């Protein structure tokens, strides 16, 4: 019997039909939708007179373009109001489950799915959002799709997809003190580059990933897309099963036990062949921070920005353009550089563990006066848990204020925009030009590093005492 990768096992189980030398029709187990990429898709199926084929496998929540303050009031922004109203109308019309604004389950779609047990091992999961790769942390094939593909899944619960190549990234060893899942993935992207995963689906293997919590694994898989990959996944294990157990949409009782027996088979066979293999040592990873305008432009926090001469000739022009935009010079050391904004949130780092990490660091300290800090929980459930655990109180005593759930300053579709020329240390996933607002300058980092920066008012190593 042929040895198979985890990816192949899940993919092959979901192939409905294949075109020789072309794409496959893949059945989708869970379709997540939000207010920005779904209106045109619903309009498309209505124009053709086609119903939603599997409304019971489609789940909606507004997140990208919602305000993070005063959500109980009517939405002021006309586009945001239109999109949220349209999502509500479409879900009611087509019998789709909706966790709307002020619903106790509303939030960032990739935080909500796992929390509700919608995300399970062995599934295929899609959403009109590139960071759908997050759900791969459960041993699922999860990827983002375009609006025309959202329409295709609404109409047929299937999607046409070419089979990607397979890459395995293995990291063994223990992460050091102050080194988090975000640092782990930023380190990998800095080595692989922002385009190094193009055409691949990545399996993460090795003890460094096995020791991560589910939330840490979600952070890693979330950023697979930032190295150009179609998605990323991690084989499910006891950590996965315990996370899923008891969640609202998870199997219950004997059904759960039977599901776990099947989930245990979801691992790459010995001898299975990958198109590409990479290995890294966890001991080499330190707190990371980006300095440029793509997530691959990252460095250890105490290291300097590379010299222009170290950059490949073909990349030097874009590197220099990036440095000009960021206001940095090659060879600069980032530690000590003043920062204006700190953003903790997004589908990358807006979970309860992230808020716990920030609260633990800032407890008994005060936010620097020059820092505007946005702490945005990834969902209403995270918000509620943060209140119940006393994290909100700790944050407020340190000068921070929790906003309400949404994508917020990750992509600045709402009012949460970093002003032109200002520097933001962000726990989100992208640092493109203008990503957090026109002319804004973003440095990606972990929640722990963001907390340290918020207290110091400048870039600091989170492993060292903060001198304000």
C-alpha cells in the first residue's frame, strides 16, 4: 500500500471528480463566510436561480469591516452598514447560520470556527479570506477562495482546485524563554521568504510544533499564506482532541470517541514523499520582528537589518524601496526605535492566550504615554473570557482599553487606521505598504513583544527588563 502524506489522505477522501491533467472537484465540509466577500456570491446564485446547496454547512459572521466601538449602536459607515445588513439579509433568506453583531458568538471568522467546534480534523474548509489556512492547525485542508469560488461553493458545496505540491517543514527542539509561536513562524518565513512556499501546501512537523498549544498552532498555520503557500496543516494529536472535546458543534459521547479513532489515522505515513523538505532548529529561534514591507523581511529582534550588499541583486531595488517607505536604512538596529501604535488582535493573535500573555507582562506596569494601544479580542467569547479571568481589569490598570471584536487594524477597513508615517508594532499577519492605513508603517511581532513595546514606548527585547 502506497505511503501517503496527511495532505493526500484528506484531499483524496474529498475528490468528487478529476480532470486528467487539470483541477479536481473537491467536496467542502465547512464553508465560512463574512460580510465583505459574500454579497456578490449570493447575488450570483440568485441571478441564476440556484439555492444554497448545503446551508447547514455554511456559517457566517461579520468581522472585516465592523466597528470595534459602540457595536450596540447603528453602524455609521455607509459601506460597513450595507455589507453587514446584506449579510444578515442573505443568511435569513437562505437559512444560513449567522453570528451577527452583538451575538455571543460573533467575532473574527477564523477565531469563531475553532471555538465553536466547527473546525475538526480531516475536514476541508474554505472561506473568502486568505487566512483560512488557520484551520489547518487541526489537521484539516483549509484555504482561502475568491468571491466567484464562494459562489461556486454556495451553489454546489464543491470547488475546482488544482492539487498543490507538498512541502514539509520540520522544527525540532525547545523554544527558548520569550519565544512564541509567532516568533517561530516569522523565523520560518524569514528563511523561506514571502514567496518560497508558492505552489505548496505545507505540513509542519517536529517537536517544536507538537509542544505548541492549539492556539499557537493556529498562529503558525494562519501565516502559511505569508510565505506564498496555499495553506498549512499540523497532524492532530491529543492536544487537538482535547481542544475539540465538548465544543458546541463537536461530536458528543460515543460519537466523539469514534471520531477520535478516525482522527488518529490522520498522519503522514512513514516513507511518504514530499516535493520539498526543510528543517530548522528551535534553538536558533529568538523573538522576531519585521523591518520591511512583506512578512519575509524579518529579523531576530537584536539583529540589524541586512546590509544592501547581503541582498540578492535582483531584490535590491525592492529592498531599497521598502527601506525608504519604512524610514529605515540597511544595517540599522531596531532596538530602541520609538513606536507610536501597538495593535494586539486579528485572526493571527486575537485569542485568549494572546490576551493572557499581554496581561501577564503588563501587570503592575504602565503603558508608555507615546503609545496608542488597540487591544481587540478575536471574538465575543474571547472578550467574555478576558472579563471573567480579570484580564480586562489588569489591562485597564496598565492604561490599556479593550475594544470590541473585529478584524480592526489588521487591514484597516474600519476606522481603526494607523496614521500616515506612524510606526505600529502589530500582532497581525501583514506589513504591506498601507496595510494598516495609508502611509502607515507596520512591524510584525508577537503579543509578548507588542506588550513590551507598549510599556517601553520603543522597540525592546521582551526577554529583558523594560527600562522606561
